[in-house]
């Protein structure tokens, strides 16, 4: 399956134990309670336990920690239904870690157990997990995304009949995500709005904020409606501030800056990136801060503010350097070099490429090193082109110069090499 173009991030500031304790879940210390409760289950599954499968906010490692707790509880109690829930949650965690194959294996294992047990609640959780995986990795593949819709619809029907509101909200979100992948803005907005209503009924303000963020993405990345996208992003920011979800707040400020940049409101975009940077600084998240600043670089370049964009790009290098992030610093230098190339400043581009190359070599980053080599080759080619063009211009009074002149040093050699590679592939 192809990776999602606008991949959704699930954010949280808590460690595994405090996350589960603070969001209606449990940590290792609560495992005994789960086991005792599981032992008394007969006809149906405890709704509180069932809710643990459906994670809207949280880092992938936190989600996996919750899955491990469920599997541990199942082994202690001997109740394989709890194991089904743990496998479904593990599938979700693996999907968040961008491991689709492993996620599918967990989901299929849960599906086989459900068939043996005749476990209706578990079947709904399996359908939900499969919908999540297909929606996350569907990319532009309509067949994969249609499967996400099929699995999600099956899960939603059962979860509603069971009265599992958290599962209903999470499944509505997933259906909205699949429609977003299919570029169906109307349906994506419809399902995400329904999810807002469910999470608001549950009193989960952070989850409501996450849905508003998704609505902003629906109105920005699918079909651009900057007014609606901006309004949804601002609502999400307010809720994340209220819930003290700092990382999620910072990401929404970055999204709002993108919206404002698209609306050609650079001043507001600069302010929003500034807000994001302030939050990231309190979290000591240099990667998040650099990402927000990178958005500003693109906005400034789009508005032809080259000098300002270069200054921000240089500042990104400083942020990564001061954080001691060698890879981040080298990547920032590479991006700065690409900016110089766009402005035909090949000498500066060559210098920063050489510095980045040394850093990548020092940390044994092969792909990064090769990227620097490509940038240096681009600079050398551009420099040779400029020299030839300057020479032609200098002697144009004594030469017949065609109106359509192509100056491309090494072109014949490259074309010949490409032909030879093509011939070998036949």
C-alpha cells in the first residue's frame, strides 16, 4: 500500500503510564483490576475495557504500551477475548509506526481468534483496525480506500448497536480519513463533524480538538477553502490550549500558518509560526520547531521574499546545531543550499553542500551524503553553464547565435548513458 500523502499525526505529551491513567485507560498498575474484571465477564464484554481499543490521541509507543497491557491481562485471566482487543490495539500502534505489514498480521491474528470464539465485539474491533490500516496507507489507491470504507462501515454498524460511543467516534473519524484520501471533501467533512458530536457528548475536549484539526485538513488539503480551514484550525488550537495538549497545539499553529500562507497573508503566517515555535521551545522539540520554520520558508518563497526565506532557513540550521541534532543540521544545510540554487547563487550552494556532506559523512548517513553529491553536481553544472553563456555573450558580435540556444554541458554524454541503460534493460 502506498503511504498517505497527508499523513495524520497522533500527538500527546504524556508518558505511557500517565497517558492511560488520564484518558480513561490504565497503566501496568491497573492490570490486576482488569484481570479481576475480565474473570467475571460472561455474555458480553465490559464497555470500559472495550473502549481501550479506540485511541484518538497518543504517541505510537503509548498505544503499543496499552496493547501490551491488554495482552498481559489476557494471559493472566485466560480470557482470549481480551487478547483479541490487545491484538487490534497492537495493529493500530504498528500502523502509527508505519509498519503496515506487521499491523495486518496482528489484525489477521485477531480475526482468526474472533472466528474461533464467536466474539461479536472483537469482530467490530478487527473491522475497525483493518479500516485504520487501509485508510492510513491507502494513498491515492481507490481500491484500498474503498476497503477502508467497507471495514469502517461494518465496524460502525456493530459498535452503534453495542452502544460503544468511543468506538463510534473513532470509526467515524476513520471513515472521514478514508474519504479525505479519496478527495471527497463533502463526505470527509460529514464524518469528521459526526465524530465531533460524539466526542463532545463524551466530554473529550482533546478528541474534539483533534476532529477540528481534521476538518481543517479536509478544507485545506482536499479542496482549498482557506476561510473554513482557518476557522477549524483556530477552534482546534483553543481546545488544545484548554486541555494543555501542547504538542497538538503547536502542530495546529503550523497548519494555520499554511492556511494563512495560501491566503497570501504572510504577516499572519509569520505570527502563527512564531506561536508554534514558542510552544515547541517549551517542549524542547527542535524537530517540530524546524518543521514549523520550514513551512514559513515555503510561504516566503511563494510570495517572492527570497532574502527573508534564506534568513529563516539559516535560523533552522542554528536551531538544529544548538540542539546537537547532527542529522537535522545537515538536512537544514541541504535545504538552504537548494534555496541558493533556486536564486542562482551556486557558489554559496556549493559551500553549504560541502559542509552538509562532511556532517553526513561523520554520522555515516549514506542517503544524505548522496543528496549532497547531487547538489554539488547541480552547482558544478550550473557554474559551467554560466561560464559558457558568459563566453557566448562576450563574443556574440563575432558569432551566429541561434534564437533558441540550449546551453547544457555534458548533455550528449548523459543522453548516451541513459540510452545505454535503457538498452540493457530490454
